[in-house]
C-alpha cells in the first residue's frame, strides 16, 4: 500500500529505506495512472514487508520527474540502495507488477 510520508528530499527518502522502493510517477489528470491506483493498493498489501511503494505527483515535483527522465505516465522506477535498478511505463496488470516485485 502506498503510504503518505513527509521527507526532506527525494534522495533522503531513497537512502533511508532498507527496502527496495517502487516509485509511481503519476499525475492526477492521467487516466492510466488512476487505473493503477487500486492495483498498487492490492499489490502493496501483498508485498508490504518486501517493497516500499511511493507515489510522486509529477505536477507537484516536476524536477524529480525531470531528473529521472520521466516522459510518459505512469512511469515506475524501482530503486535499491538509492539507485534505479528497473523501470517500466504504462498501466500493467497486478500479476505482472507482482512478478516484477517478487524478483527483487
């Protein structure tokens, strides 16, 4: 499940997590992003002890989206030890997302 957290910087968030982090770069006006919200909730409940899920609103944080070359929404980037290790774009089924996360 995606949890709302406050953090000083995105880099601080990435460095402070002992778990891999799946970052969902989204926008409120993006239809496929809205389709992914319940999928992320479902998958998040199943991987809560293995992966942290973070949502970044690209309208509010365009500099973070630009830093990671987000060109399509939704874009998902998996970080481990503060570094991106995988990335994919577009809405995907829960099973496919689970498969990607179980390989971590």
